[in-house]
C-alpha cells in the first residue's frame, strides 16, 4: 500500500514538465520570430531616416540661403555640419550602447531626428537652423555607428545580406527625399519651411518599432552566442543549458545587454566592463544562436549563454592597426564625396540651366543607384578575399562622372548622375568591410566607431571648401577639380582596406 501511495504521489509531480515543455517551446519560438521581424523593420525604418535631413536640404539649398540670408561660405558651413556632427557624436555611440543598450540609443536617435527636423525650419536665423540641424544629425550619428553593430550581433551569419538591406533602405530614403522635396514643397504651398519639416513625420514613424524592443529589455531578441572559455590555453565553446540560454538570448536592448548578466558578476572570470563580449564567436569564425559549435559539456558554473573572457585579455588597440586607419581614411574620403554631392549637386545643375525640380530628380537618380547596388555590392564583397577590384571600379565611375560634370553638366546630366550614383556605393562597401575586418563583436564596435568618427572628421573640410571655392571663383571649375582629385587617394586607401586581414591580428603585433 505504501508503495502504491508513493507511486500515486510521484506521478503528479513528474507529469507537469512533460505537459509544459511542448507548449512553452513553440510559444518561445514564435515570440523570438516576431521580435526578429520587428527588429528587421526597425533597422529598415531607421536606415530610411539617416539621410533625408541632408538631401532634402540640398534640394532646397537656394531657397534656404535666400530665406536666411546665407552667403556661399555660410552655406558651405551648413553642408559641413553633417560630417562634423557625425565625428563629434559618433564616437560616443559605443559608450552609450554599453550604458543603455544599442536599441535604446537608436530609439533615442530617431526621436532626436524627429525633434530636430520639426524645429529647424521655424527657430529663426541661421544659428538656430544650424543648432536644430545638429540635434537631428546627432541622432543620425549614433545610429550610423550602431547599425553595423546591431547587424553583426543579431545576424552574424547574414552580415552581407542584412548590411545590403540596411544600405538599400538608406539609399532609398536618400533618393526619395531628393526627388520629392521640391514638388512636395510646391504642393504644400511653396514654403521651404514646410517642405523641410514634413520629413519629421517619417522619423517619428521610425521610433515606433524600437519602443517595444526597448520596453521589453531583457526579453527582446537575444545575443545568440554560445559561451566561450579559455582552458589550458585553447579556446573551447561550452554548450549552455537550454533554459538559461533562452534567457540570455533575449537581452540585446536592456541596460546590461552589452556586458554580462548579473549572475556572472561573482564568477571567477568576470567580463571587463569595457568589452562587448556577447558577440565573440568561436574560433571557427562564425557563431550560432544559443549553441556553440563544439558541443562541449558545461563546466558546472551557472551558464548565461554569454561568452566570457579572461580579465588578462588585452584590450584592442585599434589605432595600431593599419587596416583600421586605411578604412577610416577610405570612409572619410567617400563621405567627403557623398556630402559634397548631396549638398551641392542640385546647385551645380541649376547653375547649368537645369530646372530646380529636374535638378532634385537628378540627385534622386544618383542616390537611387544605391538601392539595388547597396544590396548587391555587400553580397559580392563578402564572397571575395580582397575587395580592391570593387573599390577600383567605383573610383573609375567617380572620375568619369566628375569630369562629365565639368565638361557638359547639362548635356550629359543623366549619365553623370548615374555614374556618380555608382561611385557613391563606396558607402555600403565601407560598412561591409567594417564587419569583415574584425573577428569579434567587440572589434566591430571599436572599428565602426573609429572608422566613422575619424572618417567624418576627415570629411568636414570638403563641403566647406567647395562653398568657399564656388564663392570666390564664381564657377564650378575649381570645386569639380577638387572632387576629381579626391577620388585618387580614395581608391588607393580603399584597396589597402580591402585586404584580407583583421584589426585584432594587426593590433596584437
């Protein structure tokens, strides 16, 4: 009888796990799929909003200059504000991401873009216009830096395709803003203030998909990497327990997401706070969602699904890497060309006798070339051991395009717009190389911040110098000569940055 009672008592205790498991796992899987899709939507909408603040201004630059009483030199300062803000604020992105989470920073960035675009046409005066523009550009700057990091972290096996999707959305937003700003301004009454402010609505829409991800914090889409430990000098990957792994996979956007979880703080090998170890892949070169590539048994310590590194691991000295410097200079020179194009290209065509609406459409064509190519180029680049041939092809298109603008700006306008659009695809190539030139998530964070901040510093004088040369020479000969000359060093450093090596290996030498 006692045996029978014992068996009756033990049967109900064993039953619940058997019943709960099949219902919980599909629910968790469906939730992860939904959050991943929401993350993709958030990335696309954020990318769409990273350039309208600039290209919408380029399309209406003459009207803004007249309305605010700007000279050519002051307009040059205005077109130099984007790279200045990207250099000043982009470097803060990794620190903000460690403090608040990458998703929260991007969400705040979209809110800053909304506020800046809404205020800048109505604050009055050139100084107020510049200040409100800087607010919007601050949001763009931090999002610029963190987008490659988010892609690398959450889509480690699809860096090329996701970078292509992000770059394609960025190019689409750039082109649409250039194409429709002038006709939309006319349809809304002809006020340049309204034509610029309307883009705040698009930025406000980009805030929405990030809100639930940030609000859920620890339950959002996760890091997705197996634990990496160092035992006996060899790196091994331990397969985490499924339940803690699922919890760890759901921590990208919370305050503690970039570092380690609270349960690891008392472990004997804590993760340094200045690292972002959650993206550290096993030595095979890629990582998997929630599982290691080795399947080695756990060490018995509480597993969080997050990788850990020894505190003796030396921090990455990014400035010791020649590839990092080459990539930063390449990024800076392509940014110089891009912001000169976005800020001044419509004016070049208008001075050649092209109507304002057509000049805006030509800029849109230039930007629209990035829509298909921004998806194709990263995918091709990730399949090549050396990205130098792509760099050379883009540089050749830029040289021919600028020469055509000088020789026959109106006669061959559509051809030059297409060629310069191809040349501007150096931007998605640079983003792709950021992900390829680093082996770890922490390396991508540092390389992205270094390349973009340094690159945008390099690009600051370009648009300003074009404005000064235009004002003092009275034509576009000298500015176009400058643009053409800059394509040569851009090609050289791009070839160097495209070599098959990583910044971690170079910095360790």
